[in-house]
């Protein structure tokens, strides 16, 4: 997020906020791998 805000003394300053998404991306990758593993397992079970 990036925006200009007025400071208490009247100056206009820039406020920037950064968010670390490492944990979210790691969890998403693990979920996708798990889903893929289940699809593979289900596919092998259906053909057996």
C-alpha cells in the first residue's frame, strides 16, 4: 500500500506498507502439491 497522508505538523508525507507473503505462498504451494498427490493416488486406485 502506498499513499500520501498529512502529518500532524501539516507536511504531506508518503506512507508505505509492505506485507510479507512468504508463509501464505509456502502454504499455497504445499496445498497444490497435496492436491496433486491425491489426484495421482485417486487415479491409480480407479484403474486398479
